[in-house]
C-alpha cells in the first residue's frame, strides 16, 4: 500500500465525480489533439501545395526578388544549365535534392486574334517534365489523388496553359471547356475578318509583325494566343502559344493573368536572339527539414560562380502567406489550448476542493496517525495527477478513434492559396511528440490545479480536521 | 511520488520483540504525561472562550486513566493537548519526558507517530482500506519490512478477534468491529500511550462493554498507558485513576 494506491482508491471512491472530471479532462485533451491534428493537416497541406508548385528554395540573381518584376530582362541567371549540372553533381546536394528546375517570368500583353481581345499577362516559362516531377512530391503523410500534371509536355514546343480567369477574359470558355464560364454581356466574339476590317491601318504600323501561321499550325484546333513582351533590349518580341487547357490558380488576380509556357518560348520572348537567361532556379528537396542546411550550403556554394551574385530564398520567404496562415492557426490553437487549460484547472480545483472538504476528518486522522503535512499534500496532488492522467488517456483514445473515423471518410478540403482539393486528414501523429506533450501539459495543469486544494488540506489543524464528521 | 505520503517519518527501529518492552518496569512509577499550568483559549472572532484553566496534572504510566465531565467541560480539549494534536495557549506539556513547547510541526507529528495511538469516538478508519490495511497503515510510516508489517497487523487483528474480517472494508463492518479495528490500529505500533476519546459513545451497551474489556486486556497485555475521555460508567469502573473536569477546571482526582 503506497500513496499511489491510496490515491487511486480515493478516486474510485466517488466514481461519479471522478468520472465527470476525467470526462471533462478527456474532452479537453481530445479537442486539443483533434484541432492539433487539423492544424498539422493544414500545415502539411499548404506546405505540400507550395512545394509541389514552387519547390523549397528559389535561387535568384541578387536583386531579382525585390526589383525583378519591374524589369525581368535585367535580372537573369546566365549559364543556368552549367549551374544546374554543378549542383546536381555536388556530393552534399545529390542526396538531398529532388528536382532543380529553371524558370523565367515574363510580363506582357496577350492577344486572341480569333476573339479580338487582348489583355496583360504574367507568364512563367517552365520545363513541363520537371514541373510534373515536382508535383508528385509527397510532403504530407497522405498522397493526394487530385494531383494532375501541368497540362503540356516538353515535346509540345508551342503549348501552354492559362488561368481560368484568363481563359474567361479571352472569351475561350468553350474552347478550353471552362465550367460555369460567364460571357461578358454584349461582347460576343467577333469574326477574324471583321476584326481585320476594324483594325486601324496606323496602329498596324506600330505593332511588330505577327508571324504567318505555319501550315501545320493552321491544322491545330487548339486556341492560339499571341504574346507580346518588351524584350531585354527594349524591342518588342512576339510568340504564339497554343492552349491545352485552363487551370484555376486559386487567387483571382493571378488566375486572370497567369500563363504557363515552355521555357524556350519565354526566353525567345524576353531575350530574342540574345543570350538566353532564366529568372531563377527552383530547388525541390526530398524533405522539408533539409531546407535550412541546404539554403545555407547553397549560399556558400554559389559563391564559386564569381561572375554572378545570387540570393537563396525559402518558399516561406517567397510566399509569406504560408507563415501568415500558420501563425493564424497557431494563434487559434494556442487560444483553444488556453481555454481548455482553464476548463481543466477549474474542473480539477472544484473536484479536489470537494474531495478535501468531504475528507476533513480523514485528513485529521491521517495527521493524528503521523502523516506529515507534505504527505497529505502529496496524497491530494497524486489524486489530481491521476485524474489528469486518466482524462488524458481517455482523450488520447478518443482523438485517435475519431481521427481514424474522419480519415476513413476520405473527406477533402482546399487549402488557402490552393486550387486542388486535398485530403482532409487529422494528422494526430504528424508530430511524434504531440500525444505525450499534450498529456504532459495536461498532467502538469492537473498537478497545479490540485496543488491549492491539497495545500489547504495539508495546512489544516489536526483538531479542526478531526472535529468534522 | 508513491512514498511521499510516508516520507519524512522517523526512522526509528521497531524491535521484533515488540511485545516485551524492556522499559516497562522502569516506566511503571514515572509520569507518562505532565501538564504544568496549562490553559487553552479558543477565539471566536474577538471573543475568547477559555476551554481550560491552569491545569496541573500528572498521569502515571501504564495505567487506565479516565477524564470525565459533562459536555463542554473541556475533556476533549485536554485529551487533544495531551495527545499533541493541539497546542496550549499557555503552560507546558511534557509527554514521556519530552517538553512539547515550541516544537516544530514535523517533530510533533513524528513524536505522535512513534509514541501515541488514538481511538476516536467515530472510529475514523480510512474507508478505502480494508481492516488489515487500516491496521497496517501506521507501520507504513516506519522503516519496517513488508512482511513484518503484515505479520504484526495480522497478529493484532487476531488479538482483537477480527482475523476473519481482515479483508472487509469499514463500511462492511459493524460499529463494534470498527472500533476493534481502531484499537488494533492504535496498538499495532506498540505506542507508549493510547488516547481514547469517548470510545464507547457510538456503540450499544453490550458492544461497549466488550470493547472496554478488550482495551483493558490490551493494556495489561502490552503495558500501554490508556487515557480516556468518557461519560461511560463502565469505563470509570475499570479505570485506575479518574480525573473530574468541569468548565475547564480540574475538580478532583479519584481512584
């Protein structure tokens, strides 16, 4: 017979009250774990979405991140193939890097000749096979079946995709099979002949000459867009892109301006016949936890290309929305945890105070028999800890069970900044420490909550305690 | 954590031959308890209620001593002071030669644990423990092996005639059986003094008679000093010494 056994028996003695306390603590533990699992799901969902699209690290020429969008031609990485080959062969990086892919961002005007409409665009020149490889990175614990490829292949030299909003504005709803696509009132597409007739002769003189459609291209039934960009030399360049599909980009502003095309096409647009450069390199790692050390290594390693200066940014720096969303959810999580902590404290203080008041005579007896004050304190604190422990075990089991049930339903949700539905998964085990840490926190709270009633019990005068019957 | 309840208790040695106290002869003619000008005042707000006035008292060792008086006369207060459960407002108390004045709470607790046993009117058994565990409990506070604790507790339960009920909890026992367990618990550590505060008050007449007989038997068997507070004539009849108290003042002593 020891303190633990006596404390356990005391808990069972008033089992209804103990059960109520254990249940409340259990529900608190359950809520914290379930919401924690949900926050983990959001974290991994967003991280996976960002990393699949943009990789972990971005290597830019110095200054591009701040000023590049204003003048992309002035900030380019030369000899990108050589740099990529060097990084891919590096012993340190070899085991850590999944994909290194170059990209080129261009800004200009896009025009649909057939629809007689034009607008500004933000184009991203990519290598489709590498982007597809990046899309299959699995960061979260669950594979997302909704992942689809970029929509065009390396072999299709003039292919591209646009955002759904861009497709709508270019009146390509039908051609790109855009669902629920509204057509602007009174702006039905005009025939190319009518378009030609309406085009003022003086304006034609100012525009670069649109190349004649090759015979093969005339057979292509895909919608054609003509892109006009001010090249790095200042002269306007034009290329044509044939659209395979429209892909929702999630954010309206981006969706209405987005266009993805082959890297070679984008280079042709921006650099014409000059040296072909890229805006940056996307580095996707095998695991996110490698990010800090690889970033540090890259910063040092790239110094060997002395003719160029680079900066290496993480995806959280490139897309601050990730940190902002995580901060928001962490704040909500902390707030909920705090409320749960207060609930546990008030429940246990109430329960333990009742236990102390009901057992005044017993406390007096124990003291008369020779139990010191700290023995009484230990007995009641142990009872509080046991209630906390039992509640935590109950909460853990509930959270694991309900989490498994929710996961078995295969629900989906769309993460902030994402367009693809991702599996809604309660990742209770995402962090190995989440269960023991929650349990430890609740047990410490239980200990603190039971300390004050226990101290009251320990400080009772023996004769006063014995007087109660 | 598991041993904290029992932590800090005196590490005194309980000898195996606990029944045969070697010091009993030397104690026979000495005072077990000595009260010198002891007064006790309870404060109800600003109003002081004097429960005991200048008590001068010596209780001999190994005797059956009763303190009697009407309700509110101060019997229990006197018993509590002698049992080191309370401190006097003024005066000094010596228990087995130790002056209790200005002693720390831990010292007094350990002293109680080592030297004093209690039998309460309402039995005060620990409800979550069986009869055997209740008797074992005081021994858990000492550095005694588990097997020895079990042996002694069983012997004591046998002595009070409750061996068959050893695994029953207090709520499964009758009033008389509970008081027997309380007696066994009070005596299991072989204390020098046992205080019994109206031990027969909650018992029927026959059971009360049996309990008194049992305590008398135990007192003779273990040479323990028994001090009672009681109205019970049966207790007075078998007492070696009786102190009468009224309104907090010791009236007289009779044998």
